[in-house]
């Protein structure tokens, strides 16, 4: 590895991927630095550190740093299912947390306009977003993850009797917000294949979709419909997750399968799509979710299950960037 290659590797780590590969000509090193979402103090500090490091490269006598506020396009990851009650929202929250812990700058959108739950799952029920330049500014959820949900905008328990166009407009307001330096939006989709799903694939074009299902045949039939919708819209399939897969008795440790076993993995094979993994049916996941403490924010086997899926998703995102 050359001195310039070594500095390039250090530059990537120092700037969290914000800097372009350094170029050197006639002793002058040129670097483009994306400063979108940074304060002036942060920009100045980062620029000073880059210049100091660059001047240690043999042959470099001057550094030219071009700052830009442009960011990479915000990618959308849709978490979907064909029916309700399969744990899609819990997976969305924990996947966002696990991806955040992997170093991905992630935001979370609760696109279930009529039945939002992310505010509770991410312990942000008492927060209200403000508007700036006619766009919402996300609130802060678990681990400092920016997020938006209709639960942040309406009174608790209030029913929204909105027709499709109104719900579609609400979705756009949640997505077209001030997401700062986020590079990925995890979007918790409502169940089914209705207006919100159509608005998502037509207006916002997700980079990919993760489908969630329990192992039982009824849920898998609906999950297949969700896969069909995204396929018709040209949205790539990241993979299928089997949720509520096995219950370990807290007293004897025996594992039972109240919703069946292996159905999602088998369906993934039939549909020629990746199988991302299983999440068990566990009291700990339910109780911590109700308390606004996603298991993926901690350690242990249940956190490990979410993190294993997140690593596969992160690999997919990297491969398709």
C-alpha cells in the first residue's frame, strides 16, 4: 500500500465516507468534502484534521479542499407484509436500530397512517415535530435515530378517517422531510397492497423491500401478494423474514411452533428470493417493544437475531449502491 493509499483509507474513516478519493498533482492534494448536515464548527474541525493529515503524505505541499452540501440520494427500504399482525413494525424498529449500530446513517418512517406504532416502539410518544421551510423536522427515537410517524402529529388514540389521497399526501410529508445526513430511510409500511403501497412505489421508488411473514400458510399467501406488488413495480426484493418462528418455554426450555415452522424459508425458495432469517416468538421481545426499548439496542440472543438480519440487509445495500 502506498502512502497515498494509506491516507485515503484514513480519510474515509475520519470523514465517515464524506470525502472523495484524494488526488495529487504537482504537490497539491485535492479533496471534495460533503459537509451536508454539519455545523460550521464541525466543518472547520473536519477540514483542519484533513489538512493536517494530508500534509503528512510525502510530496504533498498544499491541500485544496472543496466543500459541498450535496448528499448522496436518500435510499428507501420498505418493510412490508401482505397482512397485519405479523410483527412488521417490531422488525422495522429493530432493523433500524441494528443498521444504525452497524454505522449506517438511518432514519425511520412509520408509513402506517391509520395504525402507527413506531412512536411507542422507539420511545418518542411525547415528542412533536416542528416544520422548517414547509418540511417536517424529524423527532429523535431510540439511540438518537431520527423518525417520523402520524403518532407524533395527532392526538393519542384518535382515529384518522382519511380517504386514499389524503393518506398518500401524509406519506409524502413524512418522507420528504429534513432528514439531515441520513443515507437510508427504513419505512414501516401498512399491511396490504392498497393506496399507501401504490403511493410509495410510484412516488418514492424504494431501493428495495423486505417482506415479513409468520410461518403459517395464511400469512404466507398474503406475503406472496406483497412480493407480487413490488415485483410489478420493479422494486427489488431484499429478502423474506420469518417472524414468530418458534417459542421457547421460559420454564422448561422446550421449543414449540404455534405458527408452524420453516414456511417463510420455503416460500422464499419458491419465489427465488433470499431468506434473511428468523425472529423467535419471545416474551422478552414483546415486553421490551411495549416499553420502547427495542431488543436490537442491547445484547443477547434476541438482539443477535435482529443483527444477523441487519448484516444481510447492509450487505445487500452495499452491493446495490
